[in-house]
C-alpha cells in the first residue's frame, strides 16, 4: 500500500499540454455570455449579482487549467469557498458546472503531488459547505461523486494518451529497426564489392600495374557510397532481430506488387526513369512504402477497383504516388500505425511522405532525395 501511495506521490507531469489559446478563449467567452443571460433571465436566482461576479472571476482560470492545473483548482475552489462564506450559501448559477473541468485538468495534466494538494482543496471546500449547513449530506455525497468522476475521467484520458504515445513510439522504433537492417545489408554489399575489387587488383597487378590504380579508384567510389549509407544508418535505432533474415527488397520488387487479373482491386505499376543506379536504401524504402500503401488500399478503400502505383526517378529525387479509386471520407486513423511507420522511414532518409483523400479516392505521395545517398 505504501508503495502505491509513493508511486502516486512521485507521478510526474505528462508531456507539456498542447496550447489551445483560441479554443479556450472561445469557451470562456461563451460561458461568460451564458452566465450573464442566466443571471438576467432566472427570476428565482439568489445572490444574483454575487453569483454572476463569482462566475466571471472563475472563468479566466480555465485559460491556465492545462499549464498550471493546481493553481486553477486552488483558485477556483478557494474562491468558491470564500464566496459561500460571504453569501451564506452556495451560488445558484447553473453555469458554474464548468468547475468540473478543473479536477479533470488536474488529473489529466498535473503531477502526483498536485493531485494530493488539489484533492485536499476540493474536499475541503465540500466539507466546509457541509459543516456550515450549506450542503445537505446527500448533496455533499453527490458533489464528491461528481468531483471523483471528473478526476477519474482525467486520469483515464491521461493514461490512454500515454499508452497511445507508447504505441506510436513502438511503431517508429520498429520502422527504424527495419531500416537499419536494410541499410546494414546495403553497406555489407558495398564492403563486399570493395573486397572483390581489391582482390582483383592484387591478382592482376604483377601483369598489369595499372590494374591496381583502377581497383583503387573503384574501391574509393564504393567506400564513398558505403560511408554515405552509414551516415544515414546512424540516424536509425536498431535492435537485434534474428527472426527476419530475408534479403532486403529493391525497387525492382515494386513491379511484383502488380496484380492484374488477380482477385480484388487491380494494382497497376509503372516505373519511369533509370532505377538501376538507385541507392539500395532508397530502393528498399520505395518498396516498403509501396507495399504498405497498396496493403492499406486493399484493406480500407471501399468499393475500390483500381490501385495505381507510379514511381518516377528524377535527377535529385525519386517520387512515389499510390492512389486508389475507392470512396473518399477515410481518415489517416483508418490506416492504423502503417502511415506512421511510412513517414518515419521517409523522414530518416531525408524525404517526406503524405497521405490523404483526393477527388478520386485516397492518395499516398512520397519524395526521397538522391543527393544525400548517391
């Protein structure tokens, strides 16, 4: 039990909350208008001016509930407790229900220590009102239940977001591992070529002295390519993986994804430009991106009859476009984690990968530069 309490106390704050300035200001503005209308239009409202003033004082605290949740909770419930003492009762504005956002934000964005202090403040406010007779036993229990529910929801969203972040990071790490293995195969290819060139130069040097110079020139070129690939590889995180030892695919394997005459949507592949000189890392990445895009289209493109794959090799970059003629309306979430891995692979090679709906269905476009790897 002590260990559990200690872990709660030591719970750190999550990643910094995303700023939502205009949404929060809009929320405060709408609630302010509602508070004024309720204060004016409700004839039976007690402490009309005081209740409206309390609501207008508490509303700005919504703007800091993500960045400083304990301050927001302490300010809101402390001010509400002081107002209860001044008015001799609980304010009657229904719009004050927005106060449940403070305990939600506390457990969503606060640390364990802030949870403890914030709970003390909230329970102190409810206990004070109950002790002074402003709240009956039933109302006090209901108030605690509402606050507890808001806290539980905040904690649930917090840990769901944490689990989601771990899932996304795992996808990125897996893609980096695959890329590292592919690049390792590429570097091994270059090193093997250098060894063969050196052996050939040594074997022919006694009869053709110029052969050694030719071999050195070829070795220098291979070494430059290998170093470039290794610079790319150090940006990827690699874990040992002995289960997947299949050779790395190349851009030539993209043509094998065509499925003319097979069940399901027809996959039409067209490759323009010279692909023989493409770096292996780029060729492997093109295949991986194409494979994932085609798989996603087959799984998620509703009523699709055709999937087009277009690879175009330019002077400085190679471009990939995979599109289908399925119904529009899909979202990136429908792609699962595949799109995240695709973007990670393209980014590690200095390129880009984007996906989204267009006029005829769903399209994935990727651009991988050649200058950094040639």
